[in-house]
C-alpha cells in the first residue's frame, strides 16, 4: 500500500481523470472527472452535473483510471466505495497498473479502420470465406469492440487487420468472437478476443491505446 500512497501524494489536486466504472449488468461506463485528494489511499472524483445514475453503478467494483500527471498518464486500479454527493464518488486506490497488467485491465475508446475475415479450409463445406470492414469502438491488449454492417458468419479463427494512422505496419492477429448484437438495422457491435497474437503485436496494441489515452486527456477532457 505504501507505493500507491506515494503515487497519490505526488498527484496534483483537481487533475483530469478518465475513469471506467463497471455497471450492474455487463455494461461499463466511461466518465471524465477531476481528482480530489483525501488521506491516501482514499480519494474522490468530481463529475459534471448529471453524469451518472448510482443505480447503474456497481458499488465495490474495481475501476480503472487514467490520470493526467505532468503531461504523462498514470493508470490506476481503485475500488468504488460509494456516493459522497450528487457529483462526487469516493474511491480507494488499490494499485498502479504495471505494463504487464495493461492487457487485462486497460482499454480505450478509439476509432480505427478494422477488417475481419475468414478463409475457409479445403475440407470446409458448410462455412465459406468472408470479409467484413468496420470501425473499432474500443480496444485493449486482449481484444477489441468493433462496429460492422453485418454479423460475422463464423466465430473462430478470424483474421483481424487494424490500420493505425502513421504506422506502416497494421495490427494483425487471429481472434474469436466473444459476443455480437444488433444495435440497429444492419449495424452490429462485435466483441472479439485476441487468441493468437505475438508479443510484438500486443505491444503495438497497448502502445496505440496509451497514445490515444494521452491524446484524450490532453485534448478532449473538458474542465469542470
């Protein structure tokens, strides 16, 4: 606990934060907030008016936070303890996110071109080859949520190619569909888990997520 307390002591009061809070269903809610320091490891987050409905949030759940600190981003895990008032929630910081933990905890909203495809084997007669193009909605070191015009015809051994602006080499790996659902006519949200991905490619994914996170903290988080 000493390490997390030292980190909190160094953070600046009223610094900008992006926090992901699990909901009572399978949803996860992302909010912008300001950090209010208390006696470590306790702290509060101040949200814009009418940001959340407490009935939707999973009190006691672990949340991930991206904290702006001197132009850098610090990633933390904290427990949501409860409501302070209609704009403040209380938290207990648990641990900083080590780089090796980012694949399990860290995700970021990001819109990138994505292509999903399947090449049927010579002996496969029931499944045909197919290809879909879409846009990512969020991404982590372990998977991606994407929007397509069609539901993937199959769920396994799907080749993903994600184009990252400014990078000559795209992110490419094999993935499986975790879930897919229609959000409106001819639009499907599809969650995919990376099944076969090299260490180098996973590092590319995490680096891309961190770069986008820093951009959002720098440019998109509005002061309260």
